[in-house]
C-alpha cells in the first residue's frame, strides 16, 4: 500500500472522527470528557475557558476536519489542516493536565495527535 493511500485513510479517519465529536455527539457524555463534564460545552467550562473559545475551537476543528476530507482531491490543504488539528490536540492534552484528569481521559486526543502527525509525515 502506498504512503498516499495510507495518508488518505488517516485523513478520512481523523476527519470523520472530529466531525462525529463536534456535530453528532457534542451533547453526549463519554468517559473521556474533562473533569466531570457531560458535554463538550461543559468541558470548556471545566477547563475555565471563555465561551468564545468553545466556538473558536469547534469551528477550527470542523473546518480542519472538512479540509482533511477535501484533501483527498485537493492535497495542498492536508498539511495545514493536520497542523491545526495537531496544535488543538496539544491544547486538549494541556487542558486535561490542567484539571488533573487521569491519563485515560487523554487517549482520544493522543490518538488524534498521532493520526495527524502520521498524515504530515506521510505527505
């Protein structure tokens, strides 16, 4: 399998994963929410972030997810989108550390970071 095909597979997984979290399941409780938050919005409150941050991060993740998928046909957008996601995942890891979450709550952010680093390295 070529590195391009692997990258495309990772792009689809990362893009759909982000869209799932932000568009399909933002109000769903999961074992990975920060602190005792039951939704994405509550997570941002738990982290002590202002409301505008919820919208900025959400918008950046949704746009980046769409760009990762569009990148199948427009490869020039892949690396910038992946780098945005990488920065946001590093921020997510910092927020989990800030509220002293157990490492298990950081697993999705770590996996997403690994996915997008893989995408960048394969490009």
